[in-house]
């Protein structure tokens, strides 16, 4: 396993890390025992950073990881969790207020069974009513949590890289990391445009969703995926192309992301031990000649001319849902 410095935090994190979204029903049916086995096997294989949050299964991810970590020496791993995004219904989904943030930190520690997390992140800052709420309420509470010994470092997590850069620039509170997802992929590699800026600020770069949350896989995405039907169709054609050549699209997509420069750790949401083993194998040994050829062909045929994204999809959909609830429909 390769290890990298996470910005200027002093933490040396594994290049491949474990995402906690899989310990919920987001990517398939949650099974506690399978999840516990996976977490234990992941740690045994040298992964030392785990990423979770209250949004994933409304606590099931944090609770499951906490259970798996019982008895594991605290100095052998790093863990990041989040505040800001909590429940399924739109009216209770996001809360960036000082009061909720303070309670969120305590609830996270309680579920994990830990005295502190290494990283506490503001989850999906795009959905705050205004950036000033993040700057004036959420971040100062997290700074207090660091002073109180409940967290070591503060980060932000979002789909909008420009917004995260803006918050890093404007914040009086030290932002130690950013977490970007689905922006270091075969169809959208815009994270690379921002790496040098974050590095210049000593900010650690965490990348997630190498497969674009399942779009870049032979199995395909979950029904809830926010991408348009056109994007899903292009990725489906790419997966069919891979299937015809006996190649797993997720494997070559993961290899592509793992080999992008400047990323400190890549959060992978393994569903089972087989996926873990396969990812670590491709990280260590690379692709076969046949897979390399198919990767090149897939890049040219499907993803060469256009950046595929869902930049302006989720926020309007959330606002519409919120409006419906407030009008009582």
C-alpha cells in the first residue's frame, strides 16, 4: 500500500481508503455481518483511513464502523466523519446551524464509540441556505470541537469544487481538507484543474466515487442516480463495450482515478471483500495489456469529446421538494 501526506495535517493516509456509504442501503441491501467482515479485512490489508457520516443510513454507517473498530488500537487508523446532512426527508435533510452542528459532532462520536475523529467535514455545503451560514455558524462550531479534543482537523465535502475553493479562501477557520466526488473520473476529470490551488494552501485532497457512483461499472448505477438519461445511456454503452471484451468497466475506471496526480487518498465504497481485493490488486499491479487497450478505446469512443456531469441537477430538485413539503403537498 502506498501512503500519502494528507495536506499539511501530518496524517499519512493510505492511497486507497474505505468509504462508509456502503454500510447503508444506498448502494444495495445493508448487511451488518458482511460490512463488519469487510471493515476488518480492509484494515488488515493496510487501508488506514475510513470515511463515514450520519447521512449514510442515518447513522447505520457510523454505528457499524464503530462496532468493527472496537478493540482496534486507535493509533492504527484515521477516521473522518461529517456534519450538515442527516435525514431522508427534504425538510430535515440539511442543517448547518451551530446548534445542530454541535449536537451532530457528539452524536457521531457516540455512534462510533470514539473520543475523537481525525477529520470532521461539512457535508454538501452547496445545500446551505447561504455560504455565510457555513462560515459563521458551522465552521466555528467545528473549530470549538477541535479545541475540545473531539476532532483533530476540519474539512469540507461537496460536488462543487469551485465552491469548496471559495470557502477555503474566505474561511477564518483553518480548512485542512476537501473531499471531491465524481470529479476524478473517465467522464469528468475537473478535479485536476484545482489540485495545485489546494496544494498551495496545504489542503489535503480526498477523492471519492471513481466510478461516478456506479455509472462506470458493468452493473450500472442505482435508480436514484442524479445523472441525466443521456449520461446514463453513454455510460451504459461504455459498459456494454467492456462486457463484450470481458472487461469490468469499474476496474479500469478505478485504475484511472487511482493514477491521477496530486490526490492524497481515494475513498472507495466497497460492497464486499471481493471488490476490496480487486481494487487493491489493480492498485498494486495495474491493468493487463488487454484492459489497457480497452481503457484507451473506451476513453476515445465515449468520453473524449465531452465532460459529463450533473452540476445543476441536485440543488434545484432539493429546493422543489422542499417547496412541496412547505406547501403541504
